[in-house]
């Protein structure tokens, strides 16, 4: 603020000619500051909204398909646990075909174990058991394990998709994509 008579700048409260006190923050200044603050707040909110629109929250899921090597890498009569840890899938080969079983118990979703010497999948949670084909035969589970899509990729490797599932009790194991015919060496 400037002294009316001398024209010099003053700081804080300054005595007037009459000796009264004039405050540096008059009512008009306070109202102006409040309005400026409100406008800045609105601009900040609008900026945040625009930024959020430009960068939407997207959930990046891991891919559901993976190449599982060549069919002849799997041995007839064996359950391969090669992909169990990373993909939660067993790959099983018999003398006619190769199929992929999802490692999720159909009772309440625990992860069963393959018990090689006993030739069965066994769930540690409530004791459900499944044959090597994935068919339930003991414990509380009401249905077999699920198969997932399996096919041959262009380069001859197995291509597995865990997002596409086949349920035995619904007749879906007849679907040609739920297994791969393979009798090679
Ligand atoms: S979750 Fe597997 S038996 Fe219950």
C-alpha cells in the first residue's frame, strides 16, 4: 500500500494523518484473494479430471495363451508339471492325445497335487481326488477338473489358452479343441 501523502510504500499497519490505523488487508483485498483461491482450486480440479481422462485406469492382465513346447517333449502316460507353477496347468499325454488340465480344484478352488505313485490328483484342502483324466472319484468335489484349450501353433509347438475351458459334465471334452490328437514318437 502507498502512503497517500508521501507516495512511499508502507508495510503492515500505518498511521493516517488523523492517527487512525489503516489495515493493509482491507475487506476488498480479502474478497479478491478468496475469489482467486476459488478459481485456482477449480482450475486444479479441472486439470486433475483431464489428466485422469488422458490416463484411464486400465488393468493389464497377463496373457492367457502360452507355448508349451513340442508334443514329443511329453511322455506317454505321464503328467507334466512343467507349467504348473507359472500357468497352473498340467499337460497330460496318453497313447492317443494330449490335453491340458487346469490346476484348480472344482470344490472350492484350492490347488490339487499330482501324486505320481498313486496315479491321482489330490486336493489338500478337503481331500477331493481325481483320476489322471481329471475325473473326480473321491471327496466332496461335485465334478471333474476342467480342461483348457490346446492346439498346435504354426511352429509346431503346443499352444495352450487357459481362458478357454471345457467341462466334462457338460459334454465339452468332446470339443476337438479340448485335446490334441497325437500319436507321434
Ligand atoms: S477345495 Fe479341493 S477339496 Fe475342497
